[in-house]
C-alpha cells in the first residue's frame, strides 16, 4: 500500500512542479532571462519523473502493481488456472 501512496504523491508533486514552471515562465519574461528559476523547476520535474518511473518499474517487477485491463484477461486466466 505504501508504494501506491508514494506514486500518487510523486505524481501530485510532478503536476505542481509543472505549473510552478509555467508560472516562472510567465513571471520571468520581464527579467530578460536572467533568472534560473525555470531551469530549477525543470530539474526538479525531471528528478520527480525519474523517481516516478523508477517506483513504477519497481512495483511491476515486485508484483505490488499489476494490470486488471480487459485485454490482459487471457494472461490472468493462465496464471490462475490450476494444473
């Protein structure tokens, strides 16, 4: 359960970072490009995205995250079918 909470928090932080970067983009237009806030927001967003992808891969490989998609039903039935 902790993994899903971490993934949701990282996704929310990623969206907040995205809109923070947008705000910095509009605010720093008057400063003739002297501010590095937009680059810092981009760096934070890239780190958060890498962490999110890492946790997703970890969850899939450990079996904590799975798919319940209808097109995966054949794989689900093969897994649960008794021998």
